[in-house]
C-alpha cells in the first residue's frame, strides 16, 4: 500500500491557498484522513468550495462533541467523495467550534441535503441550534421531551 | 387518518368537489408498528393512492447507545454496539475494533484479519437473506419468506461452530479474533456455500423472474444517481443507483486488499436494481468465503492489545451489509472513549426514504421503502 500523503497534502495546500485567513488548521492525521478546522462564520464558503471544486459531494455524517472543560461544542462534518473514485478513501473532517453558552451554527443542509437528519440529532441530543435548518424538530426523542439534551457530558445515568 | 382541509359539510359526507385543492389529499400515519425489523412510523401524504410526500418518524427503538458506550470500557461495549443490527453483528463489531486499533496502533495478525473477513461475509449473506425474506412478505410471496429464512440457518450454524453464538458473536476483539477455526469448518463451509448458490438459482426461477415481483419493482421507487450521492446514501442503495462505491475496495481493510472480488452495481436506481444488487452480493460473498478459506494463512489469530483508548481521534469504518458503518472515536487515554459517534448504514439511508416514496402508489410503499434496506433499530441505535 502506498503510504505517502501526496493527495492529502495537495488537498490541504489548495484549501490553505484559497482560504488563507479562514482555515485555522488543516492536517492529515493519517493516510486518507484530513482534519480541517474553520471559523463558524466561514464554514459555508469552505463547504461550497469542498463540494464544488474538490468533489466532496457525499456527506457521511455529522458528529457533535461536548468539550465541557473547554466550554465549547465541536461540530464535525464527515465528508467523502462519490464522484471522484481516486479520493473515495479520503475522509475530510470539517470542524467548527461553538461556545457552550450560545451554541449557534449555520445549517449546511442546502449544501449537502444528506446532513439534515444528523443536524437534527445534534439539535436534540446536544441542544445545538442550526440556523436555516428546514426541520429543526425532534428526530429520535419524543416530541414532548423536556429534559436536558441527553448527550451533554453533565447528564449522567442514574446507575453511573 | 385526517383530511388536511377543513371538514366541510360536503366532504364529510363523502362528496368533495374534485376541483377543490387538497380535497383528496389524505395524511396517513403508517405505524408505529413492527414492520419486520423493529418499530418505526411513516407519515404519508396521499393524493388518491399516489404518495405526495412521506416522512420517516424514527426513534421508537432508540437506546442511547452512544451514551452507554461512553460509560463502559471498550470490551464491555462490544455486545452493546452489536445490538442495533444483530443480523449483521460482526460488521458493526468490525467498525468498533478498527477505530480502537487505529488509536492503539495495533495490527492484528494475518490469520485474524482473514477470519474477520470470513465472518463479515457470512454476516453479509445472513443479513441480505433476512432482508429478502421480509421483502417477500411485503409482496405477499410466502415462499420467498420461508426460503431465505430457512437457508439463513446454513450460515447461522456455521457461525455458531466458529464463534459459539448464533447471531451476536462478539467475535472481533482489539488485536484479532477470539478463537480459531474449529476442525472440519472449511469442508463444511465450502459444501454449504456451493449448495446456497444452487438455491439462489432456484430463487431466480421462483421470484426474481416472476412478474409478481418484476412488475412491482421495475421502474418503481426510483432514486437517481445524483440524489443518492447528495443524500449521502450508502451500501446497496448507493450501488443500486449506479455508484460503484464499496469500502472493501475503496479503502481495503483487514484482508480485503488480498482478495479478489467484484463490486456489483445497477444503473437504474429502482426497487428492482436494489434487490438485484443484494442478490449479486450474496453470490460474491459465497465466492469470497471459499476464497478466504483457501488463502487462509497460518499463525496466531490474536495479538495482545491493551484495554485503553489512547489520546487522539480516529474514524474507523467498514462496509457492513447495509453500507458504511463507522465510529468517530475520540480517546483521552482511559479505558473508555471520550466520545464514540456511531453512524450506521441505515441511519444514512433514512434520508432516501422520502425521495424513493414520492410518486409511488400506496400499494407499492412497503416494498419500495424496504428495498432501501433500512433497518429501524440500526438507524435509531
């Protein structure tokens, strides 16, 4: 297996060239995995660039992570490419951080329709807000659920 | 069952004016019921018997697994992460150990890798057969319900002799697999896969060429290639729409890089295409089982791995029966992950349900959404 990071380095270079001020960090954490951290207000531009110029047209999921000790949530869009077979193995983790006391982000459903359910789950499980989300209703939880967002770190199991 | 317009004297008496907009649309709540695979509900809007819009309403089998696995050590979590899809347990198990091993930097021995693929391929057949039997039920074809469930036992018995359990194996552990092949396994497996391929020919005659099936599957529930990609679908659903994406080829893991197999696709994106992709994959998996047993290297099946998730992040993903199953794992150095995001094939394919059902007749609804291979428990987790 080819262990060089040529393709990954090339993608990182292009991203940094096009968004010199907006990309806080872009690294290949290993072969086929690239982490890109952007400022929340610039995520739409970077997302459009990834989809239209670099062919990352296939959303594979969205994760939210509660870093309560740092008072922030991290939202991670996992993206792959279906149309370009040469980069099918490459997964870009597009990350943004929002403050814990005001967890507002911009929805990317218009860019990748497939993220709709994942964003909905992050809304109910972490209490995040996605501006422009077409259906910010409960997905898995009951519609009348009035407890705290259950995936937050401070919510513990009774038996834990 | 409610009409969407205000109940006026005319239409409650059953004589709506056909010109009145919305006079004939009906919102129907289908479920929550056990539709063969765990509870779920579809909210369907109809004009006559044509579906205008269908929204899935999942969550009836949500177990909070992402929370549970944050609170247990990585070994105790294995039986838990298998639960969302017990008919495809080893593939989900594989995604879990891949994420852990990536953080630990542990590479299982070659024989262990082959045995993982062996159980994964057996699971793929078992899962597809279970799915096919429910598809038969939805068409009212009782034979197609009985046969696949009966033939599934061929592989369940094999899996039991390999792992000690019929469906939930917990066979894959960080560093390798729990135990080696029992005596006489290879001969028995070859016999059974060859017999199974003959059975698939019989399925062909009684079902896949049967107008009862073809007339209600060809051209029904079409998901275009473009839609399949932008909705993020995966597995047989994506391949049924003409995209040859398969992680076993695209990012060869375990022993798949050394095995010879084809990725099956169909271009049309209809219900028929998705069914036939499943059938082709079952033949391919039978072939793969024999190939794995022939190429199986000797040596140990397991290497020592610590019960620890080192600091860092990893994205472990595999091609499960219903598409890509992945764990986005963040470790802090303890014996449990700080966060383990669990994304399954069914969860991703849920996005395709509305797209597939739009414009379909109500009578074709069960088979159309079932052709996506959406497993409610696997989606809810």
